[in-house]
C-alpha cells in the first residue's frame, strides 16, 4: 500500500519536475539595416539570392505585416530595445538627424540617447539569468554630449560589445573592408569584409556563452546601409546575372547591393550551422527583422516609397521568427505587428514576468507564434515623425486594413485601404470622411497619451515669402 501511495505521488510530481527543469530558450536576434520588405526570396525577391534566410522562414513563421517603429534607424532600434514608441521616448530621428534652417516648421528638441532610467530588453533578460551580447551597429550614442561615453551597449545591459559605437554606417578607413576601426573587432587582413568579421566574432562568442547559461545574442548588422560595396567576385556575379535577368517585378538591380545581401545570407547560414554544431538549435529562438525600408528610390514588390518615407516602403519590414517545437514550420501570419512587440514577446518566451511599465507600447505575440490565436485583440499601430527627411513631417495610424497619414506642414491627409490597395495608389481621404475623422481622433488621442513632441512655426523664416527647402 505504501509503495502504491508513494508511486502515485511520484506520478503526480514527475511532470512538474520535468517542467521545472526545462531550460530557458536562447535568443539570436538579427537586425538588418536598410533592408527592404522585398529584399529576400521568401518575400518575393528573385534577383537577390537568400537561400539561408528563405530556409529560416520555412522553419518558422513569416509575418506579412511586420513594421519598424520609424522610417529611419535610431528610433526603430530604440523602440525594439525599450518596447516603447519613439514618440514616447522623445527619440524620433536618427542621430544626429538632418539640420535644415529654412523649413516651414521647427523640429522639436528631441533626444539623441536612451535615458538610463529605461530598463531595456537585455537588462530585463539579465534578471532572468541571461548572458547578453551585442554585435554591430549601435547608433544610439549622443556624440558631442557630456555623457557620450556612458551610452555604449555595455552601459545599457549588454555584457559584451563588438563593433557598437556612435556610427550609423561604417566610417573606418576601409568602410566595409579592413581596416574597420570598431570596438573589440580586430581589423583582420586586407580585403576582409565587415559582415564576415562580425560573424567570425559571433561564432567565437557562441562557443563560450553557449556553455554557461541562456543567452541573448543581438546581432545588429551594419549591412545593407551605404556605402554600398561588396567583394569584387560578387559584384561580377550579379552584373552578369543582371544582363539576362527578366525583371518582371520591378526589382532593384544593383550588383553591389545584391552582393551585400548575399554576404548577409551567408552570415545567417553560418550562425544557424553553428547552433546545430553546438547542439543548441532546438532550444534557440531566431528572429530576423529590419530597422527601416531599403535605401533606394524604387518601388519593390508593390510597396510605395523607401527609407525616410511615410508610405509602406519606409516602414514595412521582413519579420521572421523561428521557435523550434513551438512555431509551426512554414507558417504565415497576416496580423499587424511592430518592433515594440519584441520586448514583451521575448520575456514571454523565456517564461519571465511581463514589465508593462517598461515595454508600454509592445504586445506579447506568443499566442500568434504558437497558433493559439490567429489574431490579436483589436489594436492600432502608430508613427510620429516630426522631422524633415525625404518626406515632410508626418504622423500615421494603421487600424486593421486602414492607414491614415497626416502631413504636419499643411494638414493634408492620405487614407488607404491596404488590403485592396497595398501600393497606396488611391487616396480615399475625400471619399471616406467618416473614416478619416475616426482615425484622426485616435491618432490625436494617442499623441496626447505618449506626450508626443509637436512642431511649431519656424522663426528662422525671415518672411512669409521664403519657401521651405524640403
């Protein structure tokens, strides 16, 4: 009878013990600079060759409506790490931003750093026992300000920093080729390519951290940001391909840029192989996305605009998540998601407590990834860009299929139904006044809730006859 009694207790406790011993997942987060929504084969590209990225998409979930939180880099990166919209952070443009004097509106005094009071994603994961590693482009440092040195990645929750500094693009003597002039990255040999060298560092680091505790490896690629350059053999390869390529989808045929994409794809292939060799691939979440649209004046795969623009080509991004044994391989999700969602989602994957006061604007999308839900509770996405770039200052909201853009200079509006008009060809603002009114109400309410900085008339304009340069 005693044997039966204790056997029964063991039977009850066994599942609990197994669950308790289940290791936390590792995270490899891959952030690509200036990548267009259609740059990868899994998103329709045919000129660029991305077999490793396409394989990653087949092994995980591909989102068709994934967005960056801004049309330029620094704010998007801050949003991913903080789980907050750039407007809430007051970090709304790339560092150092454009400086135009003769513009109709004055740009607000926005921040060029993330305040240390913010508990960033790597800091939150460290409380759960994670090692944290940063590689590549940081671009969240206020160069010229007194506390410049206090804003390296290692001052914001990362244990290791390789390559991260104030630069938004490679500015070393060799640019993408050795020498690189980057922190904790050796210059290698003449002809070495930056993407390869950063990948070498990542592979070496994986050898060490994978043996200790769960890790968060945040690989923020400098590529595909300009200066556009690639090894000569790849440029030759794509020049040759362009001569016979049937460009039915209006793809951007730049041999050097295609070579950079191939180097990116090779890097991701090497990382995936390393996870397999180390025997940790089945317990490692891999995420791939971008910080803003591609940096080229072309419409690719049906999206309007590009980096710096208010339209879809400026903010819609590749968005891929591989979570072994949790995400159905080859699955596709059409739900609207955005960069702020990564923070609460990674906490959810790791089994850590949510931090709603930190990641205020992010939504935990674990239920979408596991297939428990096909859609989220009704939500809206917002953008706030009180700056001059390739577009004039604007704000935007996406609610379901509807997207409204408000241009701050003159109050002009553009309304699109993205389900029927993904190219944003037909402005419905005049024909749908009730829809416009509703969306504008929501947009203004949101701006007030995050205390968004607004623009004022520019006193530098000497008289009313001076026209804006932008």
